[in-house]
C-alpha cells in the first residue's frame, strides 16, 4: 500500500508504520512515537487516523 | 475537518473514517490482548489530536475512554483495586463532560462545576483531599456528575464505548478551531490549513499504587540549557496531576531533587522522606528512563522532552519531542552540542531561532538594586528573565491594562490555556501552584517570558482581587518584580540594566561571522545607541536620523526659530545655533564608530512635526519665543498637510531650504575633521532622503559638494566621504540606473518604499491590516516582513540597475526590515552588502544573515 493513500497508521511492538520523518503526516507526536517503537522503546500501541478523505470533502 | 463537522455533522465524518478507526482499534486490541467494550476486561483508550506542530495544552485529551457502569466493575476486578477503577471512571466522566459535552464554567468567577460537586461532597464528608474520598464517595460523584451533565447539557452521558469514541474523535477535530488554539497558531505562525489528525491509544495507568507513577523529563535543562537530565514525577498519579500543579511533584534525579529542595526551602531530611527522587525511590525504573533519554537524545541530537508512565513497575514512554526552551537554553544547548561533537557549526547556527535571541538581550536586574530590594516570596525559577509590573489577576484584564499602556505581572493560582493571551502580553507570570512542568512554566518558557511558578506562600483571592503573603496584602495594581532565574519575588519596582554578549552567546555570534556574507549595521542616532550597537557586533551605522537630535533639550527652540523665520537670513541665524549642537552629536558617533562607516541621513520629516498642535503648547511656545500666539497658529496652519507622508519632506526640504542641507553637511564634515585630528578613523557617508528624480539628487549633491569644498578650504584639510541616497520612492527604484550614475551608495528605505508601493501609510494601516491578516489577504504584515513579491521586486530591480552603471556601488537596507529574519534572508539573496537595524536586533540580524548564507549552500 502506498503511503500516499494510506489513511490509518498503527504502531506497537508487533508493527510500526512510519517513523520520525513523517511528521507532516503523523503529527510530531505520532512520528516520534513511531520512531521510539523503532528504537525498541516501549510505547502503548496506537492508531492514527489521518482523515485524508475528509479534507477532500 | 471542522468545516465538515459543522456543516455536515458527525454522521458524515463518522461514515468517512469508520472503517479506518475500526481497523486501528482492532490492532490496538491485539497488542494489548484486550477488547474495546469488553466489560469483563476492558481496553481503555486515550484520544488526542496529532497535528504537525506541537501545541502544549491546546488540544483536549480524553483519557480512560471506554468506561461505563459495567466496565468499571471489570476494571476493578482486573486491577484488584475498586477505588482506582471508580476514580478512573470519575475522572473520565469529568473530562468527557467538560471537553466533549462542553460543561464548563460560564463566567470567569465561577469555579469548575465538577470541582464544585467534589468540594461539596468533601465538605459533607469532612475531608480535605481527593485521596480521602472512598469508593462509595467516587460512585456518588459519578452519579452526581451524570446528573449535572443531564441538567446543564440536556443529554445523557453516553454509556456505549463506541459512542464515547466517536464523540471524542469529533471533539479533537473541533478543538483545532477553538479560540485558544487559534491564538496559539496566530502567535506561532502555524497555518490553519494544516488541520489535525486524531490519535487513539491504549491507556496505561500511573495510578495503580506505589509502584506506579507518571512524569515529565527533559534531557537538558529547558530554562538554562545546562546538560543535566531533569524532570518531575508523581507516585500513584495520572499525567494531568503533574501538569495541573495540584500536587507537589518530586524530582527524577537525586541531583535535581537536592537543588529543588534548596530552592523550595525543604530540609534534606524532609526531602528524603517526603519527596525522594525517582533515582532513590525506583532505581531500576530510573536506569531504564536514563537509558531511554540517552538513546533518544543521541538519536535526535537535540534536547528531548519526554513523558512517561510507570504502571506497576513497568516503564512506558508516552511521548518524546524536541523540548521547548528559553532563548538562553536554545543558545547554550546548540553550543554545547557543538562542543560535544553531536552537531557541527552549521547545524549549531541553524538550531537557534533568531527571534529568540531577543530574550538574551532582555535587561537583567541591576545587582546593586537587587541587594536593596525586599524579597517577599520564593517560587520555582520556571522561566528566566527579569520582570517588573503591576499585579493583575485575570488574563483578559492583563490585555486591557496593556492596551492602556501599563506593564503587568499576571498573578494566578495556576494558569490554564484560557490565559494564553494575557500571558503573552504580561511582563511576567507568577503562580502560587504548579511545578517546573506546569502549564504556566512550559508556556512561559515557550514565549521566553519570565515566570515563577509554585510560589507556595502566595495566597490568591480572585474575589478580593488581592494576594496575601504572610500578613502582607498586595492588591491589583500594586507593583512587584520577578526574577525568573532565581525564583525570587520582590516588592515594588526593581531597576534593570542591559544584557551583554558573553559566554555561549558570544561564541555563537562569533560563529555567525564565519558564515555570513551580508554585513550588519545599526540604526543609531546617539553615541549611546552606537556604543550598544557596536557591543552587539554592528559593523557601522546604516542610518542616523538627524531629526531625532532636533528634539533634545533646548534644540527644539532653535529648530522652531528656524521654522518661524520669514526669510533665509532668519533661518540661517537659527541654523547657526544648531550647527555646534549637531557637530557635537556627530563627533560622538564618529568616536564610537571609529574605523566603521557612519551613514547620516539629512533632515527627513515634515517641519510640522517640530511645532506644537495644541493651543496650550502653542501658548508656551509663543511665550518662549516672544511672538504673538496668532503668528504661531498661522505658521502651524501653513505647515498643515493632508498627507504628510507624501508631503513636504525628505530632500524636498533641502531643495526649498538649501541652508538646512548646508548646515548639516558642515556639521558632519567639521565633526569628521575634528575627530580625525584626534586620531579617530572617520568614515562618513552623507545620505539624501526621499529622492525621486536625478535632478533632485544632483541639486542636493551640488549643495553638499560646495559646502564640503568650503569647509575643506577653511580647515586646509580634506575628509573622504561618500555621497549617496535613500531608495525609498518607487520612482527612485525604477530609475536607479540614472541615480546610480551619480550616487555612491544606495540605502533602501523599505518602510517608505513599502508604504508608497502598497499605497497605504503605516500609521493608518492599523485600521484594516489586522483584519487583512486574519482573512489571509496578506500572509504577513508588509511592514514587519518585506513583501518579497512586490516591494522586493523593486529592490531587486534597483540593485541590478545600480550595479549596471556602478559595479562597486554600496547597497544596504535601513528600516525595520533589517531586523526581520525572513527579510534579512531575502536581502541576502538579492545581493545587498548590508542590512541596518535597531541596535538590539543586531545579533538577530547577524544570525539570520548566517542562516541565509547556509541556506544558500544547501
């Protein structure tokens, strides 16, 4: 799935979508949380709805 | 998002995002091994916004979502702690009722309605603290809260977890457009169009007993920049307890704890028993946290602000971000990371926001005055700086007072996001409660504003509009002074003195010179200004406004005499009185700026600026000059102009009254010769203002050159000087090649050039510019940051035209834009030689110039 069209991102111990470079998409907090998961730091699992479809309305 | 929300309602939004959200919740359920909506072992969620920029305190976060009357029992069973479950439920209903359902105080005097209910119950039970309420009390509170919501909002509290989730999601989107978020975006130049996303995350709990807790930590000191891991935490608490400042937080490190105890006047014994550090209390967790902060700082190569929760001995990181910091910390951290080899020189320069340098230039308390000052209270040094002002207790009133020209200190029990506007206009902020990471502290550091938090001895009485400290009472309007670097509160006004470029700040400034191409001069009218400017690294004066010298002391009398004179002879008599005074001024400037260029602009403003317009002062003037009042009135009427900005001013004055130009030229050159004789290296630049035609320039040039020849003949000695012009009328920019054939330098007067190109005067723009900016008609105030696409084009054109006829022509900018980072970058790209700005903006311009050069290289 291309990141351009993706609407939902999740991260936790099992799977991490995204990283610190994706601030515009995930928000600063979200991107940094994803990055922490990548660094092996324990973070409560999370979903991020990025509502692209809504903006098109 | 909010547009959709308000126009099409919740259903439309839910329909759009439902599948995504359900997919995400399924993932979270799997990770946590729990089910959302499972009453026997409920998965609880937090819902918060996630926008591109960090906006502290701005977006409302909902915690414990998913609880209802059944799930609370399930949670109680799972946690083996019924009280905790009901406390979470109570908090959730309270937060959801406030944030999502909108049950808030209706006036600023009204207390939070939920807190009123809690207080009533506590009173009935005869207890003081929330923690003294038992499970049954909390059950009672949930019941009362729901009743309160029903009565005041007219809706039932939702029991279905999914219904709760959709409501919270909507609230997040809606909060993007609430007033306080808008204010923050306005203050920080964040475009409305970014919008926000929504984040749903599994809850972890810091309030599961003694082996749980929550806290905030910084990898370096956000106030001073010191390389010292620090932060605060609370045992058996949730995140909002730390930020709300309702409990005294404990320090994370032992070192920090000892320092805190010293400031808070807590003995080592009491500290150890009542407020031990995390390092002492939970050594293993502390080690994990230390490891995480090291990993994170090394990874991001910047100071991190982390939030964490400890749930029954397990450390969860909730957030990391580049920490907000004061200007001083920004400089120190950048320079220390450079020394530590974490970043290179270029990055160190890019790390500092030029605007924030202002804070390092703020005055500090005069050490002698501080010794005499009476200290009345002590709090935490939440954000450094020195502030003196009158006490105000309400944020909106702080705004009002400041509008009336007063300087205020905002004193609050604690601050909340509603106080943002008031905080931004106050000189300083004092709170009675809250730690180093309370709302007031974090926001004040972000604003670079002096703040003392948690001054426990201060009792605030909002109704009486007073605060008491011991047996002393301070009322609204009384003066106090805050030292945000020590946490000391003083009675009355304490005098301040100017800051200096020293230590890391000085090193950073030296670094700018290694990378910048653009020169930085200062606008300075007096030797004192010149001295300050030179200390801040100005390489000359780009603009000396000679008219400012005309207002000083008795000089205004001679100026008025000249204005009243009927003929040239009379004007010359008055000018002869001004000559020695002006000469003295220029001597001072040449002395302070020895070896560096000093650009002196000939008289610029319309003459009516020098005469009184009200009858009382006209009467005084008539008396002083011994002429009838009628004569004064008539002359003032004669001088009246419908549009002074475009009237009889600039070189038009020198052309109609060449004797003024003569006198000023003489004063400049005689001063130059005098100082040269004393061994100073004089580099005078004479500048003709408001030129629009070559003939204007030539006519003034002729007067100047003839006067110079006369002065040099009289003195038998010459002085090199440059003769140039302001480029500030659009016509001058258009014919810059013709003017450049005659003028040896151009200085762009971008204030006037902006006014005349835009077709509105800076003095009248206040009536429409704010709404223009709000509506996005202009992206920025063109007087603050140069309009690169329009006015900038004229500058660019004049630069090219000027260089085409005189390749070595000196090109500079004087005016407010010389101290605006974005404009400085533009002038760099346009190829100017220097910018000139007010002395206090010189360091900013130097850094902005270096950053612009670094951007070039990219």
